[in-house]
């Protein structure tokens, strides 16, 4: 992982910006970090009437209604969507840190326990920067939780949860004419609470980068990164129309935008909680030291979710 300047994210729309200075043969910042990205907010939207959404704060974040605010800054790191672990670089940025800080579990902590959230936050802290008159913490990743609840009636049918990527419903955006470091921004979705019979899927949203240039660190010896497989990645080209009630169940569950299934329970509520992880991917070709501060860009994020009735299981 190379180092130099710091990348800063924001959430509900998530805002980011940063700066750095020496390039290398592989991605990651190198040298000492100097850049800082401005924080913002993440907007979480739901458009289906029977889908309720509740947010909970996590590492570096606070919650107000349907808005998550990130008050820190981010620098380069990587997140393994299959294990729920974040990987951090050595001080010189040339390898994954082989100590305990190099591999941090961000999906096992209890968001209702302040000491557990604090312990993970401390493990992800990389520096402190001065912003105006305040000292602001720099993290490798930020987190927050979304609990989705479906209120079932008497008509028996399971419900699928999808990230709506059609049009501009779910998107990362930047004010820059051409995205550069912004392309390295990612959000991961990891189910942390799923009732018996229901299901959750582990996905990564990389709205500004093409799939062929997306990798993640799978372990401490995987500095160069591993390509995503199957339907785990939602990349910049993905904009498939949402499935309908006539879409086969197998096709609906195999989609990249599929996040989970609510198992039918007559006249009852069923909830699934997903932990969202936000970071700048160190293996991305653009997350290297940039000669121009203007190349460290702000990113805004909006997430829109849909609940759609699924065909009966075969």
C-alpha cells in the first residue's frame, strides 16, 4: 500500500478530497501522507412503501434520521467483502502491515456497545490532521449500519432487497470533469444480522470504476490484490433494470445488485441488518501519489434500495 496524501470521505452523499506526492509501480500511496479529504454525509433512501430503514452509527460516523455523517478523514486501505476485514499498509506503504493492525475485523463488533465501536475505531486510526482549529482523525475505513424491515401481510411471498442502480438512484459523483482518485472510492455491504430462513449477500459498490480495474486485498500476503468473482461487484457499467415479480427467483438472486431475502412471515415484521463499509481502495490504479492537489477529489454518495416480491422457491 503506497502512501502520501490523505483521502477524505463524506457520507449521504459522501464528500471526499485529498492530496499526495510520489508515484510507484503499483497502486497505494507512498511516502508520508499529507493530503486531506473533506468529509460529508451519506444519503440513504428507500422507495418501496413496505420497506423501512433505520440507521446506526459506527466507526467515525453519526446518525440523524436517514442521514449518516462522517466527521473524520480517510486514507488508503482495502476491504475483503468475504471476510469483513480491512487491511492496512506498513508505514512505508510497500506491503500489508503484518501486525494485528494490518488486519481489522469490522463486521463483528456490536454497534450498541460504545467500547466495541471505540476499539475498532482505534485500530483503524492512522493519523490526526488539523482542520481549521480542530484536530480530526484519519481512518482507513468508516462504517455504519442499516436495518431494513419488511412488514408482511397475509399474501405468502418472500421479498428480495436490491440496490437500485438504474439512472441516478444509487451513485457516487464528483465535481471534477474527470474522476481520478475518486475512482478508488468503494462501499461494501455485509449482512451482520439475518433471521432464520432469510438471507444476506456480501457486495461491493464501485460506481466510478470499471470491473477490470477493481481488486481487493484478500489477506496479509495479498498486497497486489485479488479480482472480484461472481456477482460480488457492482461497477461503473452496472445499470440493469430492477427485477420484477415475473423475474425467475434464480435470476433475481444471481444479480450484482441483490443484497438479501426477507423470508415470508404472515402478519409479521422481518428485519435484516447490513453493515456498510466506506473506504478508498489502495489497489486501485488511481490511488497513488498525485502530482496535482486537484486530482484528489470530493465524492458524493447516494444509496437507494428497493424491496421486490420474489418468485416462489423451486
